C-alpha cells in the first residue's frame, strides 16, 4: 500500500511541475507606472445578449499610485473619486498619437486638467500678508479671495442645532383637552 501511495505522489509531483513549467512559459507579468492609462474590467450581467460581445472594460483610467505589488489606485478623471483596483482587472490603454506622430493624445477628460495649469502645493501654502479690511468680495480685478467668514464672528465647531420646546402632554403622546392651547 505504501508503495502505491509513493507512485501516486511521484506522478502528482511530476504533473504539478509540468503544469507549472507550461504556465510560467506563457504568463505575462503586468506592471503599470504612475501616469499610465488603463482600462478597468467591471463585469455586468447582459441579459438577452451574448457574453462574447460584452464590452466590460471601462476607461481610460489614470494610474495614481501603486499600493503594493498587485493593487493600484486609479482615477477616471481628475475630479473623480479614486478606486483601488487589482492588477488582474486592469489592462493597458494605448494612447493615440497626435498628428505629428511623436506626442501622445491625452483623453479629453484629462486635457483640461494638465499638471502645468494646476497650482502647486507650495503656492497654496505660502504665507500671505493680508492688509485688507476683511470685507473683500473677490470681485474682478481684486486678486484676494473672498473671506470664509465675517471677521469678528465666532465659528461653531458642531452641526447647527434647533431648540424645540414640547409641553408635557404632547411629549406623552396624549391629546390636549379641547379649548386649551399648548405651546
């Protein structure tokens, strides 16, 4: 009996090694860099249609960052919420060439949000001296943005609340006697 198990174990190991060697020969590893455009696979149920003709790839999405070896953060547009996607659900989006044949043509959503037009974080965090009276409205020709609040007013830290007073009979769910007014 032990001899039979040993023969079966040897055959299983040989089969495993053969299948691994065949798989490794044809597998292609994927890798995406930050800024690459990819399609995102989102399967749907297509009732009444053949699955073969289903176009379940959405995109193009832009790779924002690499979380780990197999997960990436992608974004549909600069204003869209980021999505964490597994590498198995991503496939490369090949950018079309411009008429000059050298530069890539960005998708329309990403053209208006070029990195050169966006303010840099250093410009946003730089300290400014404000000599205004605090009543700036952000008019045309005035480079200062409108204030977040009126100077000298307190800012509440919690959500706004409304105080409601209920008399004792209304609080118990009882009807008031006719002729009486409850406030």
